[in-house]
C-alpha cells in the first residue's frame, strides 16, 4: 500500500507523467523506454500522456520536462526557471564546491557570468574584433595545411583523409585560449590540445543530461564509480582544470597590477587583488578555484560542441553532394580562391550560414539543454510547479516538431532561406537556449564555425571514407558527440 501510494503521489496540480518506483523513481521507466537518449524517452512519454509538459520523480526530485517550440521558449525565458541543481556530479568537477558557470546560480552566478562576459569581450569573445579575427585566420591556415597533409600528423590526417572531430579541436580551443590565457597553442602543443579535448569528450559522455543514477543516489559513487560516470567526470574534469591551473601559475609569476591586462586571466587576477585589498571574502566571490572551473567549463564547451557541429555539417554535405556543390558555387562567386573567407563575407554567403543553422537544428547538440531548477513556486501551461523542481527543455522536440517544420527529419538548409536565397530574419531554433541562461558562447561559436566551415569547403571536396558513420551516429551523453569520422578531403581543382 505504501509503495502504491508513493508511486502515484505527486504535488497538487503537477503535470501528468509516469509513476514513481522505489529508489530511482521514474528514471527506471525512462531508461526502459530508451536507455541512451533520455530526450526520446521524455518525448515518448509526453505523447503517451498527451501533454507537452510532463512531470515525474527522479529519485526524490520532482522533475518536469517541457516539449514543443512555444513552451520550450517560455521556459527558457522565465527567470523562475533559471536555477541549477547541485549534485555530487556537478561538484566533483569543482573541488567539491559550487563553482564555474554551468552549475552555479543566484547572485554568485550573476556576478561571475557578468564579469566573464564583460572582460572576455575585450579580447573579441562575443563580438567582432580585428585581433581575434586575425588569430582565427591563422588557425584556419594551419588547419588547411593539416588537411593538405603538410603537417606530418598521422593521428588525424593521413593519405588524403582527415579524422573528425579530432582535426578540428585545435582551431576552436586555441582561439578561445588566445582570449582566455593570451596565447595560441604552438604546433608542438597540438597533441596536448587533442588530449584535453578527448578529456572534454569523456566528460560529456559520462554525464547523462538528467544527472544519472549517481545524482539521485550519491552512495553509488563508492560502489560503482566507473559505471555511474563519476570516475570519468572526476578525471576528465581534473584534466580541464589542470590546464587552466598551469596557465594561472604562469600568469601569477609575472602579473603586474599596474599594467594593462593581457588576457582574461589577468583581469581575473586583478579582481582578486582588488577584493583582497578591500577585505572582501575571496572564498565566496572571486577566487582561483572559480577561475579554474569557469575556464574548464568554457574549454569543455569549445572542444565538444563547435567541433561536433562542423563534423555533422561535413557529414551531411558529403551525403548530399548537390548541397556541397551549392556551398562551393556561392563561395567561388563571393570569395573566389585568392583569399580565405572571413566574417566580412558572412552576409554574402547565406547558403553556408543556412547549412550551419540546419545542422544545429537537425543535430541539436544539447537535446535537453542543461538542467534548470525552479527558484520559486510557479505555474507553467496551467500546472503548478513547486520551488526546487528540476526542469528540462526538450529542445530536440522543438527542432523536430512535425507541425512546425513539416519534414523535420530531412536535412534541408533551404528552410532558412527566402525565395531569393536570402537568410530569413526569423530563426525560431534554440540550439543555444534562450533567456538568462542563454549560452554565452553563441556568437563565438557561430562566427568561428562559419569561418572554419567556409574555408574547408572553399579548399576541399569532402566525401566519407566509410559509409557506416551517418550524421545520426552519435554517442550519448550531456551533448551529442559524433563518432570518429574519417573523411576524404580532395583539394579542389
Ligand atoms: C555549437 C556550439 C554550442 C552550442 C550548441 C551550445 C549550447 C548551449 C546550451 C544549449 C546551453 C544551456 C542553456 C541552458 O541551460 O538553458 C549552453 C550553456 C553554456 N555554454 Fe554553450 N554552446 C555552444 C558553444 C559554447 C562555447 C564555445 C562556449 C564557451 C566558450 C560555451 C559556454 C557555455 C556556458 C559557460 C554555458 C553555461 C551558461 C550558464 O549557465 O550561465 N558554449 N550552451
């Protein structure tokens, strides 16, 4: 009787959803539906309960998943849903504390996020700036040399083929690093960048978007650290924070408060110094641990999402040669071959831009975005959602909504263009989320992905070396990660 009562007990006027089983609540049923892809399980349940908002328990935590374009946007945009959960997995990567940007909230998160965005902008993050564009061009030139086989880097480029996403890690991570730590990686360091990027991929593959069993029953980390992903997150997190720590130590050696900041780390060190002088408690605001985890969060994002998206785009274009030819025809007409494409060409290359938008829609990198938490009692779609409810936006359901897109499964960049081939002003997709938690890396990603993809297509014709890896072949985790893909890159005549 007790179990039966517990199975169907839920807060008053809570959204409909599956019953709560012992220990992990409805998590069992989600896994039973689709153990790899929880966004698919949630969507199937939304269909079963005929409601765009479903509610259930993950262990002891009341949880809500929102489906469809309108409700997803509403959820992202309302401040009541801007909190983040605090679990053993979110802490294990952050010295056992609440640090970083991904999984902090409240005044601490507002202050740190604002500071990061304001000062990273000084180095071209989130806007156009000549020095950042020069760095990107240098990175692209190195990438093209690698793909041409001029770099003797057999691990990622061999006999006219290139291994994706691995070959793409250096340009994106190095661009971010030039803003964060003031320098690009040298060629001798490229293997290290790839090792760090592999750690980033391990990290996201070990976290399920709902936190997994270990978030609900933390004692599992002692019994099965590897199987629960705890060990993977801990070790990969340490690699990422370790890279930031090494840069921080280098900076501390010759940091001079009276000189202009050379990069973001200098800005942060200056703030720590000012706080210390003012007697502010550094443990609760600006501190070196926070800088390390914030840097690790950004490295993680840059190494996985951008590289994954360009890999998916090239995979689609290899399967749709007519679309690849259209990109190249537009590139030849607008840019020619004598120079590399730049951000100045972006407005004149709507088809390349549409290919990226369609890839971000069709391969939603974070199908459930990241977990949010309600910070007060509230209502959504007529249901009551209590404070401290975990809430997810099923962004994939918005991107694949049949009523809105008509043929969502099809890879069709033209859906983002008008009859004259110009980009539609309105883009209803939300690959970067929206509202207060909008991905701070959106502009950085859209700009750098555009330049990298355009340069690759300008110079090479891409074909899959093996037909087995489809664009839907991804590994599960917090974000979609493409399987390793060897592509034949033939220099264009
Ligand atoms: C294709 C590339 C990318 C995609 C699709 C993407 C997508 C997302 C999404 C969906 C979220 C969660 C939003 C939410 O919880 O509501 C997010 C958060 C975040 N992203 Fe990205 N991202 C990308 C690249 C980047 C890059 C390059 C960086 C940094 C350099 C970055 C840094 C972050 C951070 C720090 C957060 C947490 C923001 C917060 O909670 O305040 N992302 N991203």
